[in-house]
C-alpha cells in the first residue's frame, strides 16, 4: 500500500496550482444580480434631474423600477458578466416634465444597450460591449428601521387599492426597537413588527379612541389597521414603499417622508 502522503502530494499540488492561478488572474465569478436593488447615481454625459429617483431592481428574471417618471419592467438575462435587458418590456405612460422625459429616454436606452455589468462594493456599473460605462448605480438600502412614510394607497378589502381620502394623512414609521407607529388618519397607532429580509409581519395594533368627523374617515382608518395585519412582505423602491400580502397583492403603498 502506498503511503497516504504519497497519494496526497499530487492532489495538494493541484489545489495549490489552482489557487495560485486564481490569485494571479484576479478573476472570480461576478456577484449574482437577481434579488438586488439599485438607485441611479450617474448617467455619463448627463446631469441627473433633481428630485427624480431612478431605480433598478432585478427579480424573477425581470429588470424593473422607475425611470424617474414611469414604472417599467423588462425580461433580462445575466451570466458570467454578460447582461441583456430586453427592449420588449412594458411601461406606464404618464407624461412628465420635458427634462424628466429626456432623462427617462436616456436611461432606458442605457439599459437596452448594456452588454456587461460589474459590482464593486455597493456600486453597480452597466457597460456597453466595448467596456464603455453607460450607467452607475448605488445599492438600495432595504432596511425599514429608522424610516418614515406617508401612506398613499390602501387595499379596501375588495381587491382594489384606493387613494387616501382628501384632507386626511396616514403615516407609518419604523423604529429601531421593533415598533411601528403613526397616524391612521384620525387616531394614532402603534404595533410591533418583525422584519426578516423582504418578509414583514405586524403584531396587533393599539390605537387611541377618538371619533373623527369627515365622510369615510373612520372606515378608512379601519381598513388601514386591518390591512396592516395582512402584510407579509415589504419592498423599498427609491422613495416608494410597497407592503404586500402573502398572495403578493398590494396591501399598502407609501412615499418616503
């Protein structure tokens, strides 16, 4: 029988050779894009329009987000540093100020022209096939703790998300101690919450007991409190927050305060 050291020597030599090869080339597999979210930081050759947040999220084979004016979604493929975002996507059709529309067109052109990508720390760069940078992004912070939001839509329990009643303000703030507080449009509330990645659960909410005037105000408050109890996931997209139920349906939408 050959000694163990004699058998191991060729194997160890191969491992060392492979390690040295990786160290010498400096090449590693690029970080996966799926499940990541980004905020546009630079469009080379353009000054970004103030007040417009442009976002990009990769999830379930789709690149989606806001172009600063409209929402968009398009299929994408990414492997070994190569990227293709299909021009055959969908988008809302809202009209915005001319400078926002021009920036949105330049942004979408950059996405559709991208051939490569790389992640360095908390920065994503999309580049053309020749290596020319087309767009740079900063990583989107997905943490809820310490954020405050103004509610813009509530699921009314009838398979529809309705806007907040005129003259009422609903808010939602997430504290670092695991409690959510805010205004339900009439009364204030607080509720414990647990957040794990994209998952979010609220415990039973406690509210003050004022009666408020205004048609529909109390009904809206009840719908909001009930909606909180059905939340199963949260997603921050720039200055927008979407809370969804276990079936994926939108439960509450909000804008950053």
